[in-house]
C-alpha cells in the first residue's frame, strides 16, 4: 500500500506541475518517454509503475497527461500488487526448497 501511495504522490506532482507550469513541459528525457508511453498505451501503462527507474517518471507523466486519479490508483495498485505477489510466491518457493533440502539430510 505504501508503494502505491508513493506512485500516487508522483502522479500528484505531475498533475500539479501541469497545472502550475503548463508551458514549461517535461524537460527530462525519461519523463518525455514516459509521457509518450502514456499517450500510446493509456492508463494501463501504469501497470509498469513498479519498475525501477521507469516507474516514477511514468506516474509523473500520467499525472501530467491528465490520467484520471481513479484509473491511476487502480493500475498502479494492480501493478505493484502483482509485483509483491510474485515476490511472496518466489520467497515461499525458495523457503520450501530450503526446508525440503534440510529434510532430505
């Protein structure tokens, strides 16, 4: 949940920047690329918000592009939820493997 709130805070910064400085545009190359991805794929692109380096600029660009808050929250939450579900699943599988190795000895 905290990770989703972090993504939503990036979205909020993008939304605020677009309202406050509409003529400035996004200057960082990663942010421009993220804005292009949002334009191309729409709000489902936020499913990738969990990725390192890419995730925060993607959330910021979504706020800048005017993606609705409710859709941003949905897709950011799903993306980050899937990430942690996979992490938990891999951790449980690794732990079970270790337990099985110890039982075989």
